């Protein structure tokens, strides 16, 4: 077993991607991505990103990606079960997560990791949210907004996370990291990607409280 091998809890968004890169910079060895899909198995439960696009991200990183389907009710039980399986298949001893400062999230991640007898690593933990987003931009993580609340509205779908966006979010009084679910992102390029993803927003959908971009991978 390699003492520094890790799996990454992968949402497809900016935070998990940046956490992945920081862990890799710290000479930890990434071996597999882990993503939870909805009960239909067609898109991620967290960000609503299609399996096809998540697989394209994994290919860009040159890594396998492990999926499992779950309802919210079965989420924790199945997460632990899959962590245990991955520790055997890939001989990992740590799981990397992209959470920043929500204590309940960290507590859950440490709980499920402990159940699988591996360590939870949170490279972004307790950094300034604004500084973190600016660091990501400077580092070369390219991300677009793929879902957002009605405070932002559908015009924000497809927008690149850059300094102009940060200013607009601040003017609206929206958390610049989207840490409370104000918006979710999809990473289309990053330093460890072998190639940039060619993603197009082909449609915008609305629900009672959220806006979603329908994406096409070219």
C-alpha cells in the first residue's frame, strides 16, 4: 500500500477540483475519483452533472472514476460501503474533500472516513472564502456556473468564475464561494487536466427555487 494514496470525493465543481490539486501538490497520490449519482444513475446527486461529463473530467485527469447510485435516505450507508470497497480495490488510505468551513460537513466526512478506516483530508479547510476563489482563478481552475438560485437567475448560467463574477456576486450580497448552495459549478479545465472540456449550455431550466443549465459535451 502507498501511504500517500487518496481518493477524491468528486462533485465536478471548483472546490473538489482545487482540493484535489492542493492534495496532489502536497505529494499525495490521487488514484480514483468518487461521485454519488442520483437514484436514476444519470447525473450527480450534488451538482446535477451528467455521468458522461463527469467521465470526461476523469479522463482529462487520467484517472478512473467510481460511481454509485443513491437516494438521500441511503446516502451515508452506501457511501461508507463504497469507501470500504475502494480502500481495497485501490489501496487508498485517505479521502480528500473540498469543504471549506461548514463544521457539520467536516464531521460527516470524518465519520464516514473513520468507518472505512481511512483519513479525511480537507485541504481548503478554514481558508477565507473570497481568497480561496481568487486563488483558484489564479491557479488555473476554469469553472462555469451550471446551477444557481433565483437571486442570481438564469443569466448567470454558463458564466465563468472570474474576478468580474466575484464582484457581481458581492454586489448582490451572494457568498462568493456559493458555500450555502447559492450556485454550483463545473470545472472545464485545470492544471492537471490533459485537455480542456468543450462544454456548451444548450438549454436553461427553472424549478420553483433553482435554475439549471442543460449541458452538451462536444
